[in-house]
């Protein structure tokens, strides 16, 4: 029996894992950040549900950093392990994800 080599995508995930996330969560967001050595690291997030947004909002009333941790723990799917382990990387990438998921402008027209 031959050993098959599994091709890894950015962040050390497999195509099968990415497809599973897309199936389960419909929308997957990939973010990248450079570490202090200039290496590009990747993280994958799912879109937060209303319940997750509510938990983030509640946490933000007490501590903005705690709110980002709530967002990370509930929406992070996987990626480079350094992002999980290093506070600065996790903070930077989660802040960018938070900015990305902010409500979009809505056009209102009174008829």
C-alpha cells in the first residue's frame, strides 16, 4: 500500500478540512498576518452567529480584550498554531476579523 501525501493549504490545513468547514459554516474567511520574522501565517474563521455576537458585545462592556478572546474562541476554525499561541498575533488577526464582520452600511429610502 502506497503512502499518499496530503497537500497542505495555507495555515497547514487540508483541502478536505476547508471543504468541510465550507459545508458546515457556508462562509469561511481566511486572514493572514506576518510574524516578527516576516513569515506569513494564516487563520480561518467562520461567520459569528447572533449568539456569538451577543456574547462578544457583553464581554466588550467589561473588557475589549476579553471580547476579542470570545470572538476568537467561538469563530476560529484553524490555521497556523503560532496564532493560537502568541498573544500579539492572535490579537492582531482577531482585531482584523472583528473589523471585517462589522455591519455593512445600509441604504434607507423613505417612500
